[in-house]
C-alpha cells in the first residue's frame, strides 16, 4: 500500500513541546491531537520524538512518544543532537516506517532521506541585528530542504515567498474554538485586557504610554507569563509614567479564567509589532469583545477590516483606537465575531494532513538513512 492509498506515518520533532503555554504550544496542542486522529483513521500514525523535557500537551497518553536525549536549549546543542536522534528513530521504526518528518523549529534536521514539512510561525528572528546574520542562512537552508513550508497566515506566507523565493508554501491557520465563549457581562469597574506573553515583540510599553496620554481610559490587565525581565521593565515604566495603579499583572491564567476575562473586559488590545497570527485576537473577537489592534504583522489580516487600528509606535493613536473600539455597538461586535468563524482547528488539522498526504512517499528499508 502506498502513501497515496493510506494516511502517512509522521514523526514530529518534539524537543520544544515542553515549553509553557503560548501561541506556538497552543498551535501544536490543538493541531497534533486532531491530526493524530485523522492519520489513525486513515491507516497512518503520528509519533512525537520527545526530548529531555517531557512534552506538555493535553492528554499526552494519546500520543506515541519516542524518547530521546535531545535538549531543548541552547539551540546549537538541540540542533546537534536532534538530527541524530531522528535518524535513530527512523531506523528503529518497525514494522511501520515513517513517511515524513514534521518540525516547527529551526534548523530543520539534515540528511533524513524522507520529506520534511516545516512550520514557520513568523520571521521574528530576521528583525534584529545581529541575530538575523545567523538566522537568515539557517532559515534559507531549512526552507530549501523542506518539501512543504507551512505558515499560519497569508501575511507570513507572502513574507517567506518574497524573501526566500519559494513556492512550496501552504497556509494552515491557527484558530480559537478551543476556548469557551461566555455571554458578555461588563463589570462595574471596566478594564482593558491584553492576552499574551510579556516580551519585547508584544510592544506592551505602548499601552502604558497610551494610558498616560489618556487618563480616562480604563485600567489595564495583562494576562500572560513574563519572559526574561519583561515584567520588571514594564513595572518600572509604569512607575515612571505614573500609571502603576492602573496596570495589573495577572500572570498566566487558566482557560476558564481567560473566558471570563474576555466576557468582562471593556476591550482587548493587541499592540504587537511582530505577530504571525494572533490567537488572542480571534479569541477576543469570538467572545464579542471590543478589540483594537496594531496595524502590524498579520493582525490586520486576522482581525478584518472593521477592527480599530493604530500605528505600533504612536501612543496617542493607540489611545484613540481604544476609545473608538469602546464605542462599538453590539451589531458591529457580532459581525466581527462572525468574521473569525472561518478559523477552526478541525479545518486546519484537515489541511495539515492533506499537506502530509501530498508530500509523503513510502519509505523502504533501502531508502532509510544509515
């Protein structure tokens, strides 16, 4: 039986699947579970090559996990160990060999002898000097060797195609139908909400400056874990701007609490400079929460034309966009919610499996890497 008449056997490089919850882990948690079921129903299989750090996906027992000693950091150590560990897993895959390897991190593994699919969430590593001096050739080499390059938005797809002159790109968007939608219930003390990691690319300093420019704006709640010293830097800026009492750091929040925050917030605001998709935007819009976004990255594509926007470097414009979104009516919010119903994890998983079906080929003992 060939890969054209059965679903492929897929090995997922999972050394980074032990990371804390964020957009990338959400992407993997929602897609891999659904893809696993679809592959199994079609006579295929999905296995995850686990690194030293155990995977942190919901219901890990549903996956076939292969053990390895691949570290999740530093990147050079992970890259050095990962290709060897994958080759070993491919050699030992009996009685059903793998047809392809899927990875969502760089560099892509070398010398496997079977097709690779590569997911790119964004091109953030190319934004800053000198990081891009190292990242650009790694990206170019990985894209060249991938049988399919998967992006999470048309925006990132266009960036990849323009920069790397490839036509092997496919879009498998993220979604937000993992989160329960509650009825809107504005509270006595209105608040603005941002959902996402506290890190430089999220551009959260702009929200603090917007609060300082417009003292009448509601206070801000930041839901998400901090990376590095991001929270300390934001706290210091809030003190300097005199808005400390109007900023609340919630840290990571459970999904049940997040659904409540979307239902209760006066507006959700997303000022990111770099965003390959924007799961929080879709979560908020599905919940019929008023939303304002930076006019940057994939946010305009994902949110649609009716959502108030602002330049990611203009605090006054940000404050005005927040004011505009606070004034949106129920009918407008319902239209915006309907606009993001096109995003579905089930549909995206079907797209992913279709891509794997397209690029997979049967692997014989003779063609497996040494």
